[in-house]
């Protein structure tokens, strides 16, 4: 797997919060049997996202979120997966589209976002190939702490321990 940045840079560990939030919303919708959870395009309110992910709600927070959207939309993933005796190389973006809805022409505050997920991410959600994350994850500020949590969550799950072998 190779991750390729755009001219705006590669998506960061904190940009991943957008994906975690959207995946959580879709998974909840699937669990409740909502039809809108079967669509690759998800709409969410920016304020709810900022509050849920333990961020501020000031102008700088909205600006940083816009920058996250740009990095996520520009970051590409290239994989070569062997399946069924064949090797398939795929090159895709994490997000297919980000559409921002603003309050009005004179008030440029974001109120909602329509986000179209890549087929790869959408298929993983539909197949429940994702892990839940504790809400306190968003209180972790350092990228290394977040990554360590993710690795522990993936490999330990509900086990008492996990060992790395040389």
C-alpha cells in the first residue's frame, strides 16, 4: 500500500477524525436499519462534528476543518491486492467528493457537509469491517497517542494482552 499526498499535503492523524465521525454515523444508521446509511454520500452538520470530536466551535476551528477536507480529498491510496489468484492494483482517493453548504452568500459559515466516500471505505462500512472507538479517543491530542490507541484497539480488541514478535 502506498499513500500519496496532494499539493496541499497528506491527510493527518487529526484529519482522520472526520472519517471516524462519518463512519460512526453510517454504522449507527446501518444498525438502526436506516435507508440513508446505504448511500455513499453522507450529510452531517459541522457544529455536531466539532462538538462530538471535542473541538472548539470558533472561526479557526471551521477553517481547520475545511483544511482537513482538502487534505482528505487530495490524499490517494494505491494498493495491489492478491485475490482469487489475480493481483489487482487500485488507485483511489479516500473521499470522492466534499460539498460544503454555507448559511448564505453573506455568511460563509459552514452549516452542513455532503461527503461522498470512496468505494473502498464505503464497502468496508457496509461489510462491518470496522472497529468501534471509545468517545474519549477524541480527547487524545497527540497523534502518536491516537495511533497507539488504534493499534492496541485493532490487535488487542477485548483480549488481555497482545505480543509483538521479532
